[in-house]
């Protein structure tokens, strides 16, 4: 062992090994520092580049935000207009329903006032009209006084005007509880005016 330690070749080899080890250790340490520095520099540069890029896009984003804000405001106004239109249409619909109901009420009222001769009673009414036409006005008035307005109107409508005139004249002179029958003549005349014209023709 002593001889080997004193051997120049062994000493040279050992020195070479230690030199290599020291060199590798130094290189590893310096290389690690260099790699760390390079990574730090690259990350910093990337952050700076990213920050610059974000700053560059900030104007575009602001423009986009402004456009979105404007579009939102436009949609809000459009929604308000649609709501107002819907409310106006609802009010108009209610008014239309009210008018329709009023017209329906008036139609029913007119329908109640208008007298129409049914086909099943036309023959009998025509016979009565012919009979009353042959009576004197006073006798006809005495009978008509006992009839309801609708029946009287149906019969009178089937009589000729020159026959109805003396009957109405007699009625206007005939005494009644409230004076004369002139008021009833007016009522019968109005009903005759409103009566439908689909009555059968008089003979």
C-alpha cells in the first residue's frame, strides 16, 4: 500500500480524479446558478411581455365593454317600449271588450224591442188581422186594449194602413186610467216601426 502511494502513476491518477471531481462540483454549482438565473430572466420577460400584451388589449376590451354597455342600454329601452306597447294593447283590449259588451247589451235590448212574426203563428195572425179589419174602429180598440203590446203590434202589422189609422184615431179618443190611450198608440207605433219586415203579405 505504501509502495502504491509512493508510485508517481497512482499519485497522478488520484490527482486527476480529485481534479475532475472538483471541476464537476464547481461546474454543477455554477451551472445550477446559471440555469436558475436564466429561468428567472425568462419568467420575468414572459411576465413583462404578457403585461405589455394585456396593456395593448385593454383599449380593445374597453371598446368592447362600451359597445356591450350601449347594446345593454338599447335593449333596456327596447324592453321598456315593448312593455309600454303591451300595456297599451292590454288597455285597448279591455276597452274593446267593454265596447263589445255594450254592443251585445244593445243588440239584446233591440232584439227584445223588435217584434218578429214566427212562421208557425203567421197564419193565425193573418186571420185575426182580417177579422179585426172587418170590425168597427171602436170594437177593434176594445179588443186591442186587452191584448199585450207585442200581440197587438203583430196583428196591426198585418192590417192595411187605411184600416189601422181609424183604430189609432179611436184609441187616441178612448179614455184610460191615465187619460187616453194616446200614449199606447205611441208605444205601438214605435214597435211597428222596429218590427222586422219578414211578415207575410196581407190579402
